[in-house]
C-alpha cells in the first residue's frame, strides 16, 4: 500500500544531530586579513581581494566569527565593496562591507542596521586573529519549499546546506510566529516530485517533469487534499527569516533587524 493510503502509522525518522559550522583554517592568508569593529561590539574580518585570493569575510558578536556568503564585489582604486547574503532584508537586497575612497569603512544593511567600522591594528588585530575562532556560515540550512493555504497557514521545508550534506529535511506547519516542526516518517523524491510524510499528514510537491510552471503543492491529511499556493523562496526571504519564527540566529552581518 502506498504512503498516502497506509493504515499503520510509520515510525518517525530518526532526527539526525544538527550539525554545527565547521572550522576554517586562516593560516594561509592570516597576514592579509583586515580586522574591523563596530560600536555595538561586532567584529568583522575581511580578506581583501589579492592575487589568487578572492574576497572573504567573517562576522560575530563574540569570539566565534562566522563566514559570510558573498554575492559579489566591486573595486575602484583603493575603494571596494563586498556584497553578502542577508536574507532578512527585503527585495533580495544584500548587506555589504565597504571601504570608501577616503579610507573609512562601513557596514550597510539597507539603512536598517548600518555602522561605521573602525580598523583594528597592532595588538588589537593580533588578539582577534590569534584568539577568535573562524568557522563556516552560521546557518547550516537552506530554504527548500514554502507554501500556504487560503487560511494563512504556512508550510515550510528546509534542508541542510551542501557543505553539510544537502539533505536532512525538516517540515514546519503553522501560522507566522507559531510554526511547529512535524516529525518526518518518510521522504519520497523522484522525477515526478517529492512527498514529505509526517505523522500528521503528507506535504506533496508534485510537478510535471521539466515543467516548473505546472508544479503543484498539496497538503494531504487522510482523504482530504488542500491545494497550496507555492511561494517564491527568494522573494519571500524576509517572511521566512523574520516572521515564521523558525530561525533566530543565522550569523549574517544583518542579523539584528
């Protein structure tokens, strides 16, 4: 008997231990790193673009510094700007760490959490580079599926980032701010779509092969099917990261919105 018609409840899948960000080794470029601080206690470490090395950046409010996911960069003489992933911002806007032509530094979060940054030199910079821990991005998961019904109930699935294996799905259902994680009993994934089976019901992502426009998403509970409205993950990023209540800390320079 298929998943949807099974009369005996399947046991929940064993929840894997949630991975943590991975250590990043900086010895190979430690002497090229720039250390900056803001007035609220944030620390920023930037690897400027040099021969053979592209821009990288880390940020944290304690002694753990999380690598930022860069989205692009620009340079004009001594001035440069690094754009970083900032999913809490509206309209797909990135955050940025900038060096101005006059030698000053600035952190921008679209006017909502902006700071002038002070360069740290000598023993202050050395203390950060020697004693702080550098790790991969703080958010180990990425959005996978987002939908809602006509009553304002949201359905959300995330999965582990590629750095942490790429699967490890989680399913959440509920209204904004009150999402509940449902225990998964099975995940079926093939050329026709995906089915995330839980003890409560099945969230089905069904698509016609090679035709994203005909994709449908349904919530199935017993014999009742509710067709859901699929929501774009990028456009709705502020809802996912600010309003659902699934994520608190994500380790970006624009976390404090």
